[in-house]
C-alpha cells in the first residue's frame, strides 16, 4: 500500500557530492555522481578498462561516507584505536627482537644469571604482544562489522526506495543478482580494505623500524673479488629490499590476470546460486510440468561454468603459492648466510646474528605483504566493482527520479473532487521507446474503471505507472490529496513467517487482532485458515494460486484504501468465485475508486466505465471511453478530446 505524497516532486539540477538539507531542515540523500562518459577516442578495450577503474572510484564515493558526518559515530574511535594498537604491537615486536639478541649473547657467553633473568622478562613481553594482538583483532573486526552494517543499510535503503528493486529488472546495466552483491560482494568489499589498511600500516612501521635495526647491526660488508676490495654499506638492508622486489615483481607478473579471474568466478557463483533459487521459488510449476531434467540441465550448465572458473582461479593460486611458499622458506636462511662471514671473523656476535636474522625476516615479511595478499586484493577488486555496478544502476534510477536527462512521469494532486487523473500521460521504456502514448483520463470518486485491450497493448504497464512503479514517460498521474492506494497484482506476494504476517502485509503483523483477521479470512472463503493465523509455515508454497488471490482480498478489506488497482487480481478464480469476490469488494468498500485490468468480459458487469487501449506503432493509445452504467455528471476528458479533434477537422475542411 502506498500513500500519495500530495505534492509534485520538484526536479533537481545536477549537483556535486555534497550534503543536502531540505527546507524543513531534514537531511536529504545527496544526488548521485555525475555520469562519466568514456573518451570517444578510446578503443573498446581501453574504454572497458576505464569503466572498471571508475567503478572503484564510484565504490569509494559511497564507502568513505562511513567516516563522514552521516557515518558511524564510532568509526573514527575504532580507526584511531586500531592505529594505536598497531604502533604498540610494532613496539613489542622490537622489544622481542632486542630480547632475542640479548638471550643469544648470554647463551654464547654461558651467562646463566642473565639467561634466567631474560627468561623471566620474556613472559611479560609475550603476554603483552598476545593481548595487543587480540585487541587489534577486536578493533579491526569491529570496523569491518560496523562499516559493512553502515554501507549495507545505505545500499538497501537506495535499493528498496521508490520500487527501484523492481525497476532494476526493467533497465539495462551490469546489476544481475543484486541480492548476492549486497550479501556477499559488499561483505568482502568492506572486510578486505580494513585488513589491507592495517596490513600496510603494520608493514610500513615494521619495515621502517627494522631497516634501522639491520643497518645498525649489519653495518658494511667488505668483500674481496679478484684482488679488489668492495665495501657494501647496509648490505642487509640492500639484500632485504632486493629480495622483496624480486618476490613482489614475480607475483605481480604471475598474477596479472587474478582480478579478472576472480571477477568471472564471482559472477559464475552468483548465476549458479540464482538458478538454484529460481528452482526453489518455482518448485510447484516445475514439478507439475515434470521439468526436472530440463532444470537439471540448466543447473549443470551453470555449475560447469563455476567449476571452469574455479579451475582458472586454482591455476592462479598455484602460481602465486609457488612464489610465496618459496619466498617464506628461503627468507630466514638468507640473513644467516649473509651474516656468516662477519660472525666467523668475530665482528658479529651470535646475538647480533640472530637479531639480524629476525629483523631480516620481519622486513622481508613487510616488503612481501603484496606477495601474501595479492589474491585477496584481486578478490576485493572484483567484489568492489560488482557492488559499484549496482550502485551505478541505482544512480541512473535516481537521476531518472530527479528528471536529469530522463523523461519522467510527474505525480501530483487532482483538482476538485476528481479522485485520479492521467494528464497527457505517456509511458516509455528507459530507452525512450513508447509503450502507451497520449492518455487523458479523469476518474471520479467511487467510479469503477475497467481497462481493456488485447495482450501486449500496455494495460499492465499503464497500471504500474498509475501505482508509481513505472517512472519513465511524460505527462502526469494525479491523485486526490491524502488518498491511499492499494494494488492487487495477479501474483500476490506472500512473505515468510506466520499467516498473521501474510494477512497483514504490507502492514505490521500486530496492526489488527486475530479476530479481525479471522473475520477477513472468513469473508473471502478462507475460513479453514482461521485457526492457523499464528502458525509459521511456508505459506507461499502451501497456498494455491486461488487462495493467494483470496488472501489478497482479505488484506484489502483490512487496509480499507480509497483507491484500488486490480491487475488480473481474480485470474486464478473460477467465474462463480470471481463474481462473489467482486460483489464482496463493492459491498465492503462501497466508496472506493477502482481501476481494473482484466481480460474476462464478464467483469464489465462490476464496472461503471470502460476504456480500451489499442496497440499502435508509436505506442498504445486510448481508442474508446464508454460508460457501462449511464451516469450524469462530468464528461470524460477523452470524450472532450476526441470531439474537439473532430470539430477542428471540420473547421479546417
């Protein structure tokens, strides 16, 4: 059910990404980003790459709001706390590194007193390091959880607003399986950046700290080659940097296709999951038609695609593991070999060698951060692009709502007592193709209007435009101020949960008492369900098509709207049951204004007026507007329009 806002929404100009406040002082969602058109001189491959780069920018435009004025109130507290914990953890790493040198020097000197003392010192260092690690996990996962909650709420709000979740099915764009993108891609898109930020910060601080350690301990290495003496200052630092550069360069070369492979894998997974969901949702129809083999063929086809993409991803992981595993095995040995000459000539102690080896490993780990995280970085890249694609599709719908370069049906108030009017209404697809054109209709209070026409003439599209679900077109749909509209589609939606929730939908389950709901069910012929109102069951699968349509009428009587739109709402009922339901509706809601779309000719008996749509090349048009029940009062707009055209033609002749 929808309540008409009463005033026409003013069109808005394009604006930069700024916070917007309404005249009443309420915060308003900022307009979507400007459309970025690719450079016409770019090739198709370059244009696609530019589009993918922009998708990451689009993701951050929304995601960074977590730390903005409208973001989470604890975002900065958690972020600063995480930074402090990372710094403290690096400090404890340095303390353990110094302890490492001291303990091995004491062992080398066989100084038992110092060994026992350092053994006692180690436990506070270890406990402190562990506690800091636990606190760091708490802060990091706290940011991830709160960021995901904030961004998910933002995307869900935009997705569910103004019927956009429905309109996405009507427009082109890269937004398949939005539910998977919101549930899975958005999770990875918010989890990984926090891990990356914490990892990069820790790696930078560790590298900076322990490069100083390596430079101080290692000093210069002097070697004699062919009688020439060569001195290499900071040889351990140079070795660590070169080693990391070789490993990182190798992983980037080997894994250059990782991003595309991850993106293809995620898309294949989403399509496979969607196929399984479709089978579950349409289980009854598939079972009745015996379509199991055909469905299995479709499932196998999608699953084969998933396995093929996983095989490609496995190949990428194998190649990157070859580098990362080899690097992790070799890294601890390199500093020992490099320090061996200085230890053997007595210029380095055993403690210094072990400290250098520990510092070298830490620096190598810091520099090799990309090696270890490149697969996750690629996966994040793919997921961020997928959620950004959905955001861009929502951006397009929002721009259409604001009238920025799109034909948009206006919604406002009628004049006088007219309940509903369509003024110069045209309904188009999102690309401008006309579906219904030049529609002029005025509907008076209590009138019962039947919209007729052959299949494909645009009747249901016209009804969706009246209900506000179809935004594209021109002209206006106007309602009497403060009147409520309720739409009964051909396939009523039955939410999960109790029957109470299903009967009350879209209202809250506790808006009516069980007695009121039982009375409504009794009226529509569902008395056998009265005792099951509190029962939680899969009602969408349990109820037949006819029972679902009866349930929709029970909802209608509970909500008691002013304007009722019926879109083939009795198609699953037999003729006798249909007549009873229509008679009951007009008995229970005698003052309601009704707009019906139906093919059955017998429904004319329940309506006072009929308009006929005829499909034509430039879009369907109204070709007749007749009273099924003669009434005095205002002439119809279409009648005046047709007579005016005839008079003008005679005058011209």
